[in-house]
C-alpha cells in the first residue's frame, strides 16, 4: 500500500481522502482526561487551550494528579474524483 498517496483506485473509480474542511466542521475537538482519577475536561472545538488550563487547575486542586491524556477528534472525508460515477452525488 502506498501510504504517501491518499488516492486509491477501487473498481476503476478514483476516490481521495482528506481532512473535511466544509463550513461548520471543526478542525478538531479537544478533551483532556486525568490519568489518576479519570476526571474529564469539557470538550471544545478548534482550540486546546481550555484543556491546558483545565489540567493546570486540576493539578492545582490535586497536586499528585499530573498525568493527562489529550484526545483530539478530527474529521475526514472521502470524495470522488471528477470522473468517478459518484461524482455527481451528494454524500
Ligand atoms: Zn485527577
């Protein structure tokens, strides 16, 4: 598999996959979890600064809780090439 090229041919139809940049789709949704007590921050779109602040505040209240897991959701979309039979369909 050619991992450097995100375009693949299936049944003679060309599709490509890339980040979903349509209006309203967040670049990322971020949430952070304390690895000691598993408390979670609120999730926010497009900015992980609130999670950093949340982790610092959480450690301030619980000085021995210092490990965190930041989860980032990103959205991807598969699109047909212009000559793909599905190119005219909205999906
Ligand atoms: Zn904690």
